[in-house]
C-alpha cells in the first residue's frame, strides 16, 4: 500500500469513532440547544480556516485570487447554492486574471 492509502486509513480510524459513537450514547435523546448550535457551525469554521489561506495563493496574482474569493463569499452569504458559489468564484478569478490582467 502506498503512503496515501495508509494515511487515508489512519484518518478514517480517527474520524469515524467521533461520528459513530454519539449515535450509540445518545440514542433518542437530544443535545442541549447550545451544544447543537455549536456543533452545527464547527465544520464551516474549520473548512474556512483550512481553505482561506490557499485561496489567496491559488493563482499567480493575489488580486485575481482575492477577486474570486470575494465573489464567492458574497454569493455564499446571499444564500446561493454551492455550485453557483464555485462557478462564480472561478469565473471572477478567470475574468480578473485573464481580461483585466491584474
């Protein structure tokens, strides 16, 4: 097995229990509202922290990358679907980098 396969299996072994065990311990009971709302927003915060630094270095120009990120944030904030957000960010990056030449 390659290193990537081993790492993928190890990551699965680490993350799977955190997703499976609460089902057995909680059963039909619900979490307190504060804990439920906290757990609802954690994936978005983690995803944003992982993606945002790389967004600004995705192209040769930080300006075209920033333009795509700003458009994607505006579309996401306005409640558009993920495909619209992705397509809008990519299109804004392309237009800014190719036609404006920044």
